[in-house]
């Protein structure tokens, strides 16, 4: 007090001092680059005490689809935030969630709903931008002023991990090997009825020290396009290949599977001595959908009764009650006799799985093991979790993509027609969107016009059985090239494929009957690609507006038409404008030329 009085009495000395300038807000996310299944630490500093801020995460997948998330926080008394200890008060999640911004990433408002942010390759990192904005902005609204940002790279392959594509006998897939000499524990990795090759989990397993074989079993390379029936000998050959690999530690290998892949994992550990451990994620304890053969033995597949499929108010399929009851004595031949297995089981289920009754199926499996005096299992049951349980912090999705089979069932019910007899089939704008042109398209043997527009399809496939197809609509998808059209080259007259991601026109020359091509708003940018259209002998009408090449002429439509028709002279109509010369004008020119 005495010092304060002395300061006040001293001439020319100020009693009050200005507060120190507040430092700018900063955001630190560490590690800035690390494995995609590893937790990061997120801290914000330099805010005002108690300041309200919105944290956002933004990422894009390989197709360019945008995903985002947001959460509301308040700074502490020091103007700091730590997502590991501080709770979100709103946004896409609440409570203390260190990785909430990552697992809640969902399609941005302008994107199609129910898409899932997953890598389609493993070589490139997933880049996530984390941003701090002033104030609390609800999801889907314009955020406040930006005060700090940072970029995070989520890696699916660690340095030194080797990826080897396989063609070993009948086995297909990718083998991921950790760095070093090994030997490493071996594991086969399989997913469900989406088919194809899914590698990201195998790559992460290799990052954690496993020799992981990502094993497709249909709809990949020369494997069957449709999962009609399966032979366990295929999986036996894969297990033997992995077991005998010089980098793999014996004596046996493990299997991890999700959905149908989990069910196959149970069959493998039951019948194959090479398999000594199985992780079943959301699997069924009976064989489903496709009959499974092994030598002279057959496990019939339980079937889905499409009459029991319902559609929610949001348009999502609910197949929870559609699978045949595995407890019905009539279906006993489909039960996998897991009590024969000598290895160990890990059963993982989500208690809110609406795809099917995975909690019940795990209970049935455990009951069967205990009836035979077996305790070689562990159960992990997660309240609130759904069907897809993936590596930590993987963004979740409320519903899986619609399959062609599901879309056809919905269309048949609505139209009252059989897909196999229909001349026109409309599968556009599915909710959730269709992501794959799968083998179920083979049923459309009489189809002349097929619409799959406004979905999330990234490649053209499985058109081989559509021998009568004349018009194909694929607009507003994520298609990058024209591979796959050769299957309908002898019949297709019109292709509607605007608003996609096509940059190259390689392969279009096989479309000998194509008269109409709508491909506006794609990514064709040079004449070298455009002139490929001149190889189409009967092409008459083209819509090309919105491609980078055309946009160079945006201010001079006449020059665009002149340059384009010079290169593709058979066109009669370009971007809605008639460009063919009238008969009188052509005749006059011919007469002049004869003089």
C-alpha cells in the first residue's frame, strides 16, 4: 500500500499501466503426421479467458468429396484448450472426446449423404485441416472469423511397409509386410458383402508388426463378380500361402473379418488347421447368403427375405429382421460347427447394430462353445456401436451404401415390375447412394435404358449381361474414366455421364453405335483428348459445356463451336446448338465446287 501511495505522489509517473498485448491464438496438433489409428493431442492457446470458439475439421477423399465436423468449446482461465481434458458443449458431439473431430467427420452439406471417409488406397496420407473459429457456430452454418489452423496427416502405411500384389494360384489380394527381417505373426484380413479389395486395415496391421494379407473373395480381377457360392479351398490356399511365407512366424496364422468376412473367419478356424485364431467383427455364427462348399461338405447360406426389408423415413434400408432365423431347426444345416476349432476366438459386436443381429449371433456362438465344454473365446460388446467397427478414430457412417440388389428390390416394389423383364430401370438418387455397379446388374437382361445417376459410383462395371442396353445414365457420380463401357459397345446409343471426374477419353473408340454423348462438367482439358470423339462413327449430338477445354472459350461461343466441329466434323448438335449445315447450303457449296 505504501508503495502505491508513493507512486501516486511521484510527479510525472503514471499510476496505471496498460495490460500486456494478448498474443495471437495458436493451434497445435501432435503428432502432425502419424498412424491413422493413433490418437493425436490437440491444444489451443492465446485465447481470452472463457472465450467461446468452434473447432472444425475438414478433409476430402480421393474422389474430392468434402467431409467436415465441428465442436463448441470455451477456453479456460488462461485462455487455453486441451481436447484431452476439456469437454465439447455442442456441435457434432459433446463431452471429453480427444478424437471427436476425427471420428465425427461426415459429408459436408453440399455432398450426398451417408458417404464414408475411408481411403481407397494406402500410399497417400489422409490430410485433415483443423480450424479454430470465433464464437459457437452450429453444424452446417457459416463459421465465425478464423483465428488459428493446422494440418494433420493421417498415415495408413508406415515407412518401410511393403505392399505386394498377389496372383498366387487362385489367390488374389495384397500382402503387407512390416519393415525388418521378421518373422512376423501372419493374419488374413477380409471385409463383407461389398466385395473387391479393401486394404487400409491390412496396411495398419503391418504398421503394427503383422504380416497382413488383404484377401478379396469376389468382384476383384478374375474372381467371381457375384457372391453366389464360395469354396473354402480358396481360403485354404490363402492360409497355406501365408503360413509358408518366409517372413511369417508359425506355426499357424490368424484371421480377422467384418460382416460376411467375419463369418468366413469362423469357418476357416473351424475347418482349416492352418488357422489358429479368428477375430469376428459383427459376424454371424451361421453361414449366410452364399452356400459354402469344402470338399463334399456344404453349408447352405441363410437367405434374406426381401419382403421383410423396410425403408425408414429417411429412405435408408432396414434389413434387421430380413435374415432367416439361425435358431430355426429348419436352418440347422447352416450353423458353423465352431466347437470343432482348436484355436481362439475374439467376438466383437456393436449393441446397436441394425444391419443384423450380431449380438444375438455372438450369444449363439458362445452358447454352442460352452455346450461342448469350450472356453476358448473372448467377447467385446460395445453399447451404442453399430455394424462397422473399424480401427480407432475411423469416421463412422449412419448407414452403409445401397447395393444394386437392394436398389432393385426397392424399384421392383415401387414399379410393380420384375427387373429381369423390364426395359427401363431407374436406380437414380438412392439413399444411401450406390457406390458400386456390382454383379446384381447381370439380372437386367432385357434392359434398354438404365439410370444410375446421382449416386457415388466411381467406376463402370458389370454391364456384360445387358445385351440390349441402348441408353445409360450415369450423371452426377464420381466416375474417373470410361473403362467398362466396352461391355455394351455393340448396343449403346446414348451415354449421359455429365458431372463426373473424367479427364481422359481413352477407350471411347469402341462405342461404334454411340449417337448421343452428354458429358458436361467433367475434367477434359485439352484437344488431344477431345479429338478422340472423332473416332465415333455415328456421334451426332454432344454436350460438353463446363469442361476446362470448353471454358477457355466461355466468352466466345462461336469460336468454340467452330474449333470443336473442325475436329469432330460429324456433329449435328453441340451444347444445344444445331451445327449441321442445311441441305440447301450444302448443295450450293457443292455446285460452286463443281464450276
